């Protein structure tokens, strides 16, 4: 019985890894509309992964705005030049349903009362924030060493 259980677990692990390997990555490009200020400012060099969460305005008709999560052990996941919202960022991504978000909150200035759970608008979007977004689909960026 124990041998069969172990074989089944190994088979499931191999199947799961195979499915991950076959997952189709796609490219997404867009300008950074806003970013999670808490994640942006709280990065440290440690054994824990750092994350950067940004909202992109894409050229897609179906998904005008998307949530994009970068994870790595570096203290910088995205080049600083993209954070003013004027240059398009292009990245390979995988769809991640687990981090979809409803009704994100955007602010033009960070305050201690509002910092948690809000996104700070980039300079390019402070005068034209996105209209009410009911749902943001989430994507995980695929980290590539350059």
C-alpha cells in the first residue's frame, strides 16, 4: 500500500511539473499606470523573494488594464525608467488566477492612512487616472537574467 501511494505521488508530481513546463507564456506590453508603494519601498537583500506589483495600461481591447507581479531575489525587478509611466514595458508572462483583484484603489499621493492596499499613480497618469476598474486580471512576470 505504501509503495503504491509513493508511486502515485511521484506520478502526480511529474504530471504537475509537466503541465507547468507546457504552460504557454505570452508577451504583454504597456505603460505602468500605478504600483504598490508598500512592495516597492520595502525590498531588502535577503533570502526572501521581493515583489513588485504594477498596473499596466495595455493596448488590448479586451484587457485595457492588468495587474502584473514580478518576483525575484533582487532588490530591483523593474528598471526605474518605467516608473514615470511614459515608456512601454514589455514582459513575458503567465496568467495567474490566484491574484486577480476586484476594484483596485488608486491614489495620487501616499499617506499612512491609505498606503495599504492602494496603488500610487505614476506621474503620467496622475492627471488621467483609470476609470473605475471592476476586475483586474493578474499575470506573473517570467524573470529573465539579462
